[in-house]
C-alpha cells in the first residue's frame, strides 16, 4: 500500500535511505552518507512530500518529491528490490504530477537504466555540487 509518510516513520525511512545509499553508491565513501544523514532528515524531508510503500507493517520503500516535481529520492530496501516496488512508487507519483525530474549518479547504472525504462530521458550531465561526482539530470513529462 502506498500512503503519505507519517512522523513516526521518519527513523525507518532514514535507515532505508542510509543503507540503500551506501549499497548503491559504492564509489562514494560511506562517510559521505553518514555526514549527510541529519541534513536530509532535518532539511530535505520536511520540505518534501514523501510516500511510503508499506506491506505487513514494514516500509519496503519510499519516494520524496520536492517542489511538486523533483524526485529527491526513491529508495527500496535491498531485500525487496526487483519486485516492482520502485516502479509502483514512481507510477503513483506520475499519476499526481505532470512532470518529474531527478538527478542520478552516472556510475549508478542500474538506477539510470531503471529510470530510462520508466520513461525518463537524460537532459544533461553535470557535476554534483556536494559530492563532486558526475550525475545525469533526467526528466519525465506526462503525455497528453
């Protein structure tokens, strides 16, 4: 079931955020994610609209949307990846917003391919201001 994040679920999704980032971005030192944990929790989450995918009282994934168009994060716990949860979260947001944009590290090939498969196109390549690693800015626009 997909629903809006409740305050009492913040710790659970932040644990998903940390674990998944460390696993998916082995090319970035683990300390980078640990250092940014509180920034995400205290600054980005409060300005985001976050939806969780919850089954059997377990949050298996979540997506955060900033400014009604930017995907600040889409994360699915390792054990549940490949089961269509990310796609369900993305499709849910596609039904709510006319366009979506995101930034994804170029070295995170599986995520780049996932977004391409879901109809996103690469708009540009740039250096991430914070980490210094190269990322793609990708965009999806609802077809009329």
